C-alpha cells in the first residue's frame, strides 16, 4: 500500500547541514497496524509528515497503492485516502467541533447522532462538546481526542497516520484510544502510529524502530522490544501508561 | 410597505435586516433619503424629527418587553449622499431588540454616502440589543461610503449589546462609537469586519465607565485582504470602580495593512482594565490541518475566515 524508496530529508540552517532521515526504505502492507518507535529526535515525526505531504523529502520516492505521490500536495494525498492526526492538534477560533467533524466528513453533519458516534468513540459526550469551538478553551486531552475523532469522521481513509496519539491523553481515554485502533484495524484500515507506548506496541502487527534517521530494525514486538533498550538514548522510549 | 420595493431593493433589505416582508413590530424603512414606510406600535413610537434635522426619534415606553424595532436604510441611487440623525429613547425596564443597518447598491459613477448618528438614551434597568449590518454591492465606479456614529448613554443597571457587521462591499467607512456607562451598567460590543481590494475601514471606540461597578467589553474581529487598510482604536476610561476589556483580533492577508491602537486609562484606583490586540496571518498549521482533511488551500482559508468572523 505504501512504499518509501531511498527517502532522505535534510535541513540547512544557521547551524549547518543536518540529515534528519537517511535513505529510508520501507513498505507498509495493506490492512496492517504498524507502529514506528524509536528515540526522540530520531526522525519519526518527520517521516510521518513526509508521508502526509507536510514536509517534502530532499531525495527519494513515495508510492501509494502503486502510484508515485512524491510530488502530490497535502490535499491530493488526503483525497487519495491518507489521513493524519497531529501530535499537537491545531486550534481554531470560531470553528466548532461539529463544523470540524463536518469538514472531515466532507459534508455537513446535521444530526447529533453522527457527531455523537464519533465523539463517543473517543470518550467524549457529544452534548458537552458539539457546539464548542476548537480553541484554547479545550484542554490538551480534549483537543487530542477531537483530533482523533476527525480521523474517524473522514470518509475515505485508507491509511491513517497517528503522530504520538497518546501524548496528553489520560489513562481512561487511553483505553478508548486502543479500542479505536482495534476497531479501525478490524474495518481493514491500514494504520501507522508513531508511539513510545507499550500498549500501542502491543497491538502492532509490525514495529519499525527508527533511530538517528535510519531504520534500525523491522519486526514483531518480541523481536523489537529487547532491541529498544540497547538503542542509545532509549531509556525514555519504552514506557508504561503511568510514566 | 417593503413589497413596494423592487427586487434588488428587497434583496438589500434582506441582506442587512433579514426582513423578507413587512416587519413584525415598529419599523422605519428609509429609501434614498425618504421614509419608504413607517409604523409605530402601542409601545414604540417612530416619528420624523421636528428640529429640522433629517432623521427620526424612536421612543420606547417603559416596561416594553421582547419587542423589535427595524430601521433599515437602503440606497440605490448613485450619487445620493445623506446625513441622518436617529435618536433612541429607551424607557426604564424595557427589553428590546433594534435592528438597524444600511445597504448601498451603487451601479453608477457617482459616490453614494450614508452618514448616520445614532444616539441612545437607555433608561434604568433597560436592556437593548442593537444589531447593525452594513452591506454594499453594485458594479459602478462610484464608491460606497458609510460613516456611522453611535452615541450610547446607559443609565443605572442598563445594558446594551451591540453587534456590528461589515463584510465586504463598502469602499470606505469611519465608524465612531462613544459610550458613557452609569452605575452597574453594561456595554458589550461585538464587531466583525472584512475589507478587501483597496477598501478603508476605521473603527474608533471611546468608552467612559463613569458609574460604580459599570463594565464594558469591546471585541473586534477583523480580516483585511488584498490592499485594504484598517485602523482600530479602542479607548476605555475607568472613571470609577469598574471593569473594562477591549480585544482586537485581526487576520492580515495579501498586501493589507492593519493598525490596532488600544488605550486603557484608569482614573480611579479601583478601575480594572485590560486590553488585548493581536494581528497575524492565518496560521500555517490551520491550513495544513484542513488540507489534511481533503480541502484545497483556498477552501481551507475560506473556512478559517468564515469561522473567525462567525
């Protein structure tokens, strides 16, 4: 479904040249739940943004369902079925929850029932949130759950990317989050999650370990977890829910 | 009666007041400088001014509850220019909604200009919701100009909520609002403004919080596109124990210019005053988020602006 060929990303700024991703070669198979993990600063989020079209690779190729989408913009990729839940969701003055979910769905969601369905899946009571603006009045955990609800509302998702979905989410919501991924998995979506969380690693069909800009290892949880502790700077990457 | 208006006049009327027929309540519809139609009710009297000035006096009896007054102004005669004085006397304990607004259709080569001074005398314990929409259209080369001045006097325990909207269409506007608030009185303003092309808009508030425990909240949301220019000035003077807040939040686009000049002045040690002003372009992350839902950049931009000015 998704193939990355010789993908690289570098930045040049006042501190000089820095390679963020180095010659990444990956294939994400259809209907799989794949978790990308690895130390902070290893290039995981950059890779997710490159797949969505938010960042442009400096070299390499991206194939989605056999089509070269390297030069496609964000809108084209979204319309082709790639969805993206942001690590730090964006806030809008004057756009309420119902409107944002309607924009995600591609048509006005009129009935409470539809909006309620998406919100309850992420553990929010629709009556409390449907008319609230997606602005600074929402807490970090609330906006994070609404962000995930936009992915559920988006109609044509074939590949859903979640960039650290657990960040800012409380324990109770976390259980809901796992259920969301399990349900998406059952409905045959391909899911790509950037995460450090053991319980998210647990639901993965495949784990990709990225460190220092390149793929260290690809394998099952049993194969990858022992490796994590040996990766430099990894003491904080494999953490339990309560940490 | 509104049904004597032609189609384009009816469209203008609906755009500024929401009216599609004869209003329910007291009204005065002004067309190209003349009273096109007028009606009073038992509690609300609308009369032509007798002091020689062009305009009307609106008198609302004390204890008038849940009634509406419509005073829309329509201009579709290119080159027409007017200066109108409307005075509102709101009786004690009244609770009313006043829907004003001006629509100009200028298809000609001469400038059309409406200048209006609305003066409110809001009685003790009275509540007024004042809704004012400005709208312009027409393919002529003549400008559409509106300069509304609103003078507000709020007596003890009185309240005025003012909603002022101008979205596109007006080439030049200078809007002045001066308010004096007595004991326990409240003044709330929500202003929405969008300018484009080479339009100019100036909005100037001066609020005097004279009475003990008086309060004011002036909130402006503005979008400036193309080469348009805006100047927002808000002066809030705390002359007693009071609460005052002003907020100008603006999105700047293209080659536009926006200036926000907030001023707060405490003339009493128990005055509590806050001002906020922010100008910036649409945040890139907002565009990216909506594009990641499948919208084009233009569509995303439009939804962000629509929401901002909601």
